[in-house]
């Protein structure tokens, strides 16, 4: 098959680097909360465990529902590739308003049940109470975040990740500034609000991201938020179908995260606090590397729409090379500061010791993560939701759960959790690579 679209390394990097900055904004918000809460005066271990658990639950819910971003990005990029953007004008506002409605429903359902939900994670006593109160404030941001993510998906489909980057950076800056102000307060002017302050700072950051996303949406895209035709768009069914499959795929990821927190809480409050730090660092690394996956997502859908097999092979090679390279650099930087990183997040010596004894596993898995994330992004751009769904369900049931149970039985505790994640990522990377090669072979 003759190549009809040519791409260059510059094309990939122009999408990847802004996507990296945009992607790490959410984990930066959570990491900032953890670092500030973990260093509060007094007994900060309970508060650290609480903000980590609530933050992880928020991330998993948003991660699950934000799959609408991936499906709309796939549809927009394919429409761009075959020059039919005008045919999806009515679809865009319908998708955004569906996201807003979903955010409102999720808040209305989960906020009153916060104590029950986190009891399922084995949170108890003070940790349970703090987690529920923190979550109930942060969850107000669901409609804001989900609508912003839908708009980010539209930007990505249009082959632009810079607008999302600017919105995300702005939100992260607002969060960091308000975190210090609201958590610690100002002597003589404002009393510190602790966890409540951190939650309010995050809510302000989410509002900032949405407002800036809306600015670029109205200014630089051909779409609108106003529904001109109430009849569902012909592609809405495809969007919902893709979203449901991506939702089920992400549900498997959430099962792994849920089990990890349930086991960590069962080991003790220090272990739960340590796991919160490790999980948020892992998510930060994942979203960082995911910038190349986002480039693969945006360009891959466009190239598939144009039937360009040669450029798809080039895309996979380059995004994997950059993803692995960045992951190795991140791991080496962390290795240089290995014994001091834990102290950035906590002043508790037991938590710091547990962190040092476990963090190396996260560093070792980074190159494997890069391969899995890059192929995952390309397949999302192709709309291969059923395959991604099935793969995640299989490796979760056949790899993550057995490894976790066996290593837990032999007393590995936190190491059991992270070695299970390591094995899980290896399974994802191997099967996605083989599937990609098979798909290209069938395009000949």
C-alpha cells in the first residue's frame, strides 16, 4: 500500500510535548496536595493516607469517565483525516453536555455515600472520616473536569495539544499557589484549613482549566457548545459504544488500583500512606510518558483514516523510542535522589523507610510502561476499544490478581502490590506489540 500521508519526528514531538505538560497537570495537583499535607505540623500520617486514598479514587472515576475524551478524539481525528469535519458539527455539543450531565450524576450518587465507599477500601477511624470529607469537596469538580476533558479530546483530534497544555499549566499553578495559602494559612490574616484547604485549591484549579479550555474552544475551533439539532447525531451511537468499551477497559485498571489500596490499608496506616505516595508518583510518571501515547492517539487515527501503513509503522517506532528514552531518564533522575524523595512527601520516618524499600520497583518498570502506553494510545486512536477492553480484563484476572495474592501470602506486603503492577504492565506491553504487528500485516 502506497503511503499517502507523511509524518516526521517534528510532527510527533509537536503533539507529544504539549500533551505531556497537559497530562501531568492532574497528577501534579494530587502530588502537591500529598506533599503539603504530608508535611503539616502534628500527626500528618492519617491525613496523608486520607488525601492519597481520596485522590486515587477521584483519579480512577475521572479516568474511567474521561474515556469520552479518547472516543471523541478518535472520531475527530478520523474526520480530519478524511476531510469531513463539517459532518460532526452537531456531535460535538452533544458530547460535551453528556459529559457535564455525567459529572453531575456521579457527584450526586457518590458524595452522600463517601463514608460507605471508602469503608470498602478498608479505611477506618480518623482516616475514613478525613477521606470522606476531602472527597465530598473535591467531587464537586467532576462536571468541570469531565467537560474540560471532552474539549481536550476535541483539541487532540484536531492535532493540537498546546491549548490543553496551557489550560492544564494554568490550573496546576493555581493549585500550587492556593494549596500553600489555604492549607497553611497566613499568620494574622487566614487560618490554615488543612485538608479542606487542599480540596478547595484543587477545585479552583479545575475551574481554571475549564475556563481556559472554553476560551480556546470558542476562539480556535469550528465547533460550538450550543445544540442546534436535538436529534442525536448519527455518530453519537458510535461515540457511546466506544466510550462504553473504553469504560470497561478502564474498569479493569480501577479494579487493580482498588485492590492495591485495599491491601495497603490492610497492612497498616503507615503502609497506606506510603502506598498513596507511590501511587501518585506512578501516576505522574504514567501521565508524563502518556504524552507520546496521546501523540500516537491523535496521529494514529488520522493515518488509519487515510490508510497510510508506512507512516503508522514509523509512528510506532518513534513514539516507542521517545517514550522509552524519557522513561529511562526519569528513572535515572529519581535514582540519583532515591534516598531523599520520600522526605519531600512526609516527615514520618516509618513511611519514609517503607518508601525507600519499595520505590525501586516503580523505577524498574518505567520502560515497560512506555511501550504499553504508546501502543495503547495508537489503538485508542484506531477505535480498537473492544480489543483494549478484553486485553485489560484478561491481564487483570490472569496476571495482576494471581501475582498479588501469591506474593501477599508470602508476606511481601507493599512489594507484592507493585510487583503485581509490574507483571501486569509486562502482559499489556507484550500483547499490544504483537497485535500491532498483526494489524499492520493485514493492511498490506
